[in-house]
C-alpha cells in the first residue's frame, strides 16, 4: 500500500512539474482531427490532379492550356497566396505573446493576400469564358475547372475561417495553446497553399508552359 501511495505521489509531482513548465502535447485533439481531415482532402486533390494529367493525353477539341492560360499572370497572384503562408504563421506567434493587435493585423494581411489570389483566379475564369472555354468544351477544360474550382472552394472556406477568427478575437481572448483554433486554422491555410504548389506545377508549368 505504501508503495502504491509513493508511486501515486511521484506521478502527481511529475504532473505538477509539467503544468508549472507550461508543457502540453504537441498533437492535441483538434490538430489530430484536422490531420485526419486533411489526409482525406489530400486524396481528393490527388484524384483530381490525376484526372487532369490523364486529360492531357486525350484529344482536345478546343484551345488547350498553352493557348488559354497565362503562366506569368497566374504566377503573380499565386505569389500572393504563397506569401500568405508567412503572414498566417506570424499570427499564432503574436497571440502567444499576447499581442492581439498584431495577431489581427497578420490575419487581415493573410485575408488580403488570399483575396488577391481569389480575385486573380476568378478573373482567369472570366477570361476563359470570354474565349468560349467552359467545362463542357473538352476533357482538358472539364478537369481544369474541376481542379481549380475545388481549390478555390478551399480558399473561400479558409478566408471565412480567418475572418471569423478575427471577429472572435474581439469577443474572447485567443488561446495561446498549440491546439488552439488559431493554430488549426493556420495549418489548414498552409495546406491550401501547399495544394496550389502542386496544382500550379501540374497545370501551369507542365501543361501550359512546357506543353506536357
């Protein structure tokens, strides 16, 4: 019995030491749930990219990617999205230092950069529609609009989450834990940026620029 009490006391002492040091699990339930979700989304994006690549080897009845897409213009608004990975990463760091004003500014900067990207993508779509390039023209156009549209929906969702976090921060202080909502949103946004690296490489560099 005394031995059990001793072990129990040691465990409680160790736990108090962990609490005093401010240590916490690197992977909490929110992050775990997000990683499971992003795994399924990675499979979804991989499927759409594979369909696009497959479409490159089919007969195209309308203008192809080399005639329809402007790689340099797309690169311009793509840089805005990739730069937002830096601003969104700085927001949790500011929150952990209690600098909520700076945190909001970094989140708003991320929203502005993401909005710039979304504006560029919508402009590209409208330009294609003006060229009579729609999803019903051929398999290239179908897979292009499906893939970029899927990504665009994820960008819109991310912008909504970021804006919601900014508004929420005026109601309740943002948690500085590694499993906070802000941390989860920032990881999601990094995922959206990473997916665009793959899409840009497949659609704009390989098929449009290199003529794959």
